[in-house]
């Protein structure tokens, strides 16, 4: 009598559901820095409301449509989010190989500004018009490529284990890489962007572990260069007037000092709680120029008051805190330098923008990150957020 072979029922192993994969501890969603992302989103939301308030009554700007800047700013934020998502998906390490091409394109774009393709907006010859009412400011994207390019050079041999810190030759190469676009931007001249780039360079060098002699030398060279630029007359007259008004706030209050005087009046009139969104008399009366861009913080001060303006500063502080934390916990020097360069960029640009509205910094024509209207600026800062998220996601889960 033959017996049939023993039949073993195969054990069923259920596949993990898509939802379980999404929320798994090693998933992309779990590893995002949600506090950083939420703060940036909230800033962009508040900025959109402030831009709308600053432009809805200005028919000379909004082409007769009160919601013109509202929809365009929402579009800018959405494109910025898409760029941030694409940056996260690619990853800062994969982008490392594309840095030379990105750098070359950014230098080419800023050089095109000096050709007939360039255009002047608000006294700065720093734009390229694309048609259809759209334009780009290439110097904003150059900030990103300087961070990535210097990080690539300074971290290459250290991450490979050949050295503990960048040698002098590598530092020189990194400085030359940054100097080329900075020199072109200075010829526009766009002094504000050059100032931000210079601070980025210092932040990157400090994070890289390069000798402090380089940092001290650059600070000294920067001071000497500023004097030389002033003496050679490289700056346009409107830029010289801005520094003169900063040094002497009482100088020509109806002329060169008008912007800063009106900005302080608008902020001071808001009090603790503000006059209410869309209710600012300085804003609706069009007393402060460029309120949707450089002077958007005055809208917050007048309409949202000390508490609303303070919230903007707190959110910027949270972003800087999270970025510093990401830099400190990055698994390699390349990630550390990228995050530190972004910290230097955001910190200085925020301080300069808010400071010029309060009269403690000269007017330099810099937007407030995530808040001011402007596609190029919005795209660049959201790409930077994507880089920060990428660095954070590549660190060990236990960090």
C-alpha cells in the first residue's frame, strides 16, 4: 500500500500594505523634518497674505486685478514645493555629480544679465525677462550653486578619508569657484546678492574645518574690497545714497531716506496686535514703496502688529535651528557644509531684510526668505529646503 507524500500547506505571508510602507520608520515620509517643512509652509502662507494685502489696491502693479499677485504668489510657492520635492527625490549626493553643470549654467545666466537680454527693475540690472510678464533673477540660483560647488570641493578628500580637513590648495579652488559669479553679479551691480554670497562663503569655510586664517583673511580682504569699491565708483548712485541714508537717517527724508522713514512709521503704527489684515493705512495709502518685495515686513508690522511680526521672526528662527541641527548631525562633511551654507544664507538675508525696515541695516534690495514676492527667490529657498531635507534623510535613523 502506497502512501501519498505529506502535503504541507504553504504559509501565507501578507505583503505590507502601501499605507504601511508609507508610514514605516525607514520611509521618506517618516524621515522628513516636519518642523522645518511646516515652518517654511506657514511662512509662505503668511507671506502670500501679506503680498496680497500690499498689492490688491495698487492698480498700477496688479493690472486692475486685485488678486493678480495672490494667484501668482501661490503659483510660485507651488513651483517651489515641486522643486523641493524633486531635490529630495534626487538627493544632495546624487546632485553632487551634476554640480559642475549646474555651476556652469548659473554663471552663464548671470553673465547673460550683462547682455541686451538683461533688464533693470527697481534700479538693479539683475533680471532676464522671459516674456508674458515673467522674469528670473539668476543671482538667486547662484547662491545654491555656490553652496553646492564649494561643498563638493572642500569635502571631496575629507569624505574619501585622505585628509582630516581641506588643504590650502582646495580652499583656493573653492574661493575661485565662488569669486567668478560674485564678480559678475557685482558688475550688475547687485550689492545685496554679493553680500549674501560673501556670508555664504564664510559660513562654508567655517563648517569645512579650514584654517581660521582663511576666514580672518577673507574678512580683512572684504573690508579692504569695500573701501576699494567705494573709491573706484563701482557702485551706482542709488546704492551710495542708500548707505548715506543709513548713516544719517535725517538725510533727505523726502528723498533717499523716504523708504526707511515710511517703513519705520508703518511698523511702529501697528502696535501690539496690529490694525488688522488689509486695514493698514500706510499700506493701503501706498506710502511704503516695494511692500510686496523688499519691504514686505512693514505690512506684517502694521497689520499684524508686534505679535504677528514676531511670529515671522520665530518661524525663521525655527528654520535656522532645524538647519543647524541637520548640519551638526550630517553623516559626512559634504552634508554638513551644504546645510551650514544654507544657514549662513538664510540667517544673513533675513537679518538684512528685517534690519533695513527697522533702520539698523542699510537698504540692500534683498527679499525676506519665504515671505517676499518673487519667483526666483521663492524657488531658490525651497530648493534649499529640499537640500536640507535630503541631508537629514541620509543620516542614520538613530541620529
